[in-house]
C-alpha cells in the first residue's frame, strides 16, 4: 500500500463511515464510498480494546499485505475503511485473508 493511497484524516474517516455503505463479518467491517479521483484509497482502523500495541500493529501489517496481494478485488473510484474487530487477535493469517476476500466479493 502506497502512502498516497492511505486515508489519515479524521474528518474523511467519519464522512466515509457516516455516509458510506458497509458490510461486515466476524473479523472485519468494511465501509466504502465513492470518490471523484480515479484511484483507490484505504484506511485501516483498530480499537485499543483489541490488545497491546504490538498485536494491533501486527494485525495492521497483515491487513496491508492482504490488500497488496488482492488489489484487483477493490473497485476504482472508491474509498475503503477497514475496521479490524477484536476476534482477529486470535485468528491466523490465512483465515483473515479468506474473510477479507469473502467480504470484497459480495
């Protein structure tokens, strides 16, 4: 994931969450909304309740790797916010990848 593809600002996050469409499963909640640019933007959110910092950072790295490996599943002209749920802390990478792919193909 490139730096210019990430969403960092809180107001953009809140706008996508309040106005966007969402889908969810046991591991993730994905919010999506259309943008005017001809590129895909991503944001990853995880709560402090999930675990300590090393665990949260590991989960974010795994989700970024899944995004990079499955870039063709995302639609152009969309912003995505991927919220990681607490149940991800005990899941394996293969399970996370399968769950995220299932959500994106819906």
